[in-house]
């Protein structure tokens, strides 16, 4: 059964990596294991067939996040020292606002499709 992940693409709060991720057909975490073991441990649980959504925070104190792209994970590979999550991007250029539910770090999940919030994020 597929798992559902919500991830970020803004590095250091300023550098938007989403265009590169979409063009390259992948997503990767901008932290090494030494910099953030917890986020890397979550990323390491992603597998082919899982669903992934890229979010953006809407500012300090915001109660919602914006979903910018959704896709299906194809496979995971290590390249240039980073573990890349290769993705078939299904929808991009989204601006779907959903409640934040604490999604302020880089990787969140896994979530189940049984939840209304998850279905709202990943609906086509």
C-alpha cells in the first residue's frame, strides 16, 4: 500500500529548488545525515510507488501551506552524495492551500489516504 509524503523545496528559506526538481524528475533533501538525522531517517523510508507532494509555507504564523506539485515516486538512488527520490511528477504549478497540520520542516509522513487532509492534498 502506498504511503503519502509532504516535502519542502525551499532551501534556507530563500532558494526555490522546485523548478530544478521538476526539470530533473526528482526530489532530494538539502540536509546531510549529520545536519539532520531525523529528516534523513524519514526520507529513507520513501519507496517506489509512494506519493509525494511539494509544499511551501505561507509565512510565519500561517495556518495553511500551499501544495505546489504532486507525483509518484519511481525509485530511490544515491547520486553526487545525495539520496535522490526520482519522481513521475503528475501535477505541477499547483497553488492548493490546505491546513498546515504542523508541516513546517522538510519531510513529513508517512500519511495514509484514509485521512481527508491527505485526500485533499493528493486529489487529481
